[in-house]
C-alpha cells in the first residue's frame, strides 16, 4: 500500500470524523464493538498517518509496521494490546482501542490496562482511544500520567482541525 501523504491525511481524517459524528449515537450503543471500531475508524486513521496496518507490503512478521493483538506477558498471564506500532522491528508504542460506549476519559480501568502493557514492555508512551478521544500516556513509570488528550470540547479528535498533531504524535516519521 502506498503511504498516504500529509496532504491527503486531513481530507481522509475529516471524512472519518464526519462519518463518526454523523452516526455517533449508533456507535455509542453497546452493540457496536471494539473490533468494528478498529475496522471502521482506527485502521484507516493509522493507515492515513502512514502505518501499514494490514501489512500490504508483505513484510515478514519480524519487520511488520503493526502487530495486531501482540502477545505480551503481564505478571502471570498473557495479554494482547490491540496494536503494537513498530519501526524497524522495534516496538515504539501500543494503542488500546475501546468501543465508544466506554468512557475512556473517566473510566480508569482502560487507562490502567494500557499503562500496564506499556510499562511491562518498557515503552515510553502509548495511546488509549475510542476514536472520539485519543489519550496519550507517559508510561515510563507506574503513575502513567496522561500527557495529551487529542479531543476538543465537542468530542471531535483535534486531528480533525489540526492533522499535524496526528503526525507529530503517531506517524512513523515522528516515532522513528
């Protein structure tokens, strides 16, 4: 897959945000699940930022940009963050997706889950999202303080109006 350019990203991100906004109440219903959110919004969002989410380049597992549901040993069990974003085969950050019915801003358990994954893998930051909001967490210590919330007062991702923030935080170029 050809990487999206920074000039097409605002249009594509805008279309995703408009689609979500138009059907927000449907997506917030309990029946709309995390897998649907990932397929409908998050995969296209990260592909727009330049990540090869579907491995269309055909890289071997060791060199893929994105690993979905990568197994990670956390304490005595094996867990799987939704996305592991990598550069040159090295993990750079996780993204944990939650269905829009989950309030990622006030429900502490998804943030704890994500921070635990990232802290265990010794990753400096990771992102929790329900697409309405992208919360970036500093995961270098067990406090895991949220350092950036990418949603405005209208619950639209800030990257809708300021796509350069998406590139600054989560594009392969920014992470490399």
